[in-house]
C-alpha cells in the first residue's frame, strides 16, 4: 500500500518537473530573430560561430579578424566589420541592434520596426525604404553616423530627434570628463549634454566647430560611394589624430 502510494507520488513529481521548461520559456525566446553568416574569426554567444547559424534574442555577435552578416526579419541586413560587437534583441515589438564597439552597416527594410542603439542614442529609419546607414564607435568615444540612402533619425531620451539624409556624415563627440567640483557642461539631467549640444559642439581633431562642419559637409558632397566603410574611412583621413 505504502509502496504503491510512493510510486504514484514519484510519477506525479516527474511529470510536473517535465513540464517546467515548457512553462518557464516564453514562446518569443524560442524562435530565432535572424540568420548569421560569417567569415573568419566570428563568435556567437561566446562560442565560435559556424558558417551559418541561427540568431536568438539576446545573442551577442562578435568579430575579430572576420566579418559577420545577420539577416533579420523581412529583409533587414546588419553587417559587422572587424573587431566589432553587437547584441540583437527584441524590445516592444521592435528588433534592436545594440552596438557595443566597432562598426555596423545596416540596411533597414520596410515592414519590421528596427533600430540601432549606440552610446545611449537610438538610430532608426524615418523615410523611404530601404534605408542604408553606417555607424562606428571610435576608440576616443566619439560616434560617427553616415547615411548612404534614405533618412535616419537620431534621438536620445532627453532631446528631440535629429534627422540626417543620404550623403550626410556627422560625428557626435563623447561627453567630456568632469571634475567633481566643476559645473555641468550640459543642460540635461546631471549635467549631461543633450544630443543637440553634442551636435553643436563636435570637432574634428584640433579644428574648430565651424571648420569641422565645413569638413563634414565637404566630405559628404565629394565622397564617392565605393564600399561599406568608405564614409568612415574618408572621415579618418580628415582627422588623423583621432584613433
């Protein structure tokens, strides 16, 4: 009698435990958000990536001496250059590509809301599709954004969006370090600079703000479209002192 009850209790417990993984994993996390195709040294979620792999929400794609392309839903393509790192995730019905370091080229397709996050900024298409943009984080903390096609909106939580269109390249300076006794340099919370203040004060190397604007406008007007990283490479030539 007691043995029969014990066995029945064990069976019930085992059946209950077997249902836990199904209950604890949301259905959204079970489906991939895209497909990774890689060349060279590329890592997916900390492990060496295969030539073709499924990408799930929260996966980190990191390149060393390699190149990675992630095909997302409905035709959006994300290409990472060498020594780059980004995390792909879902957020409120959108796909988010969070750039941690390096550079990305993104071709935004119509039909699936998506955006790039970099250094606290949100970059999303705001015009016709496809929208092609490049984003690069430099070693000094500055952020370079180049639009090759379409229109891109750049925004943070404390400022109105700023739009740039095809042919434009902007450099957003990092927040300057402040001593504890120094006065705030920005008008946002805790003395941080708003996006508008960053754009009004950016500089290239040792040039003034006005000279930097002239350089960026000249580069945007004269640069030929020859590859994924051409605008960023041209910008490097204009500011050789920047790593």
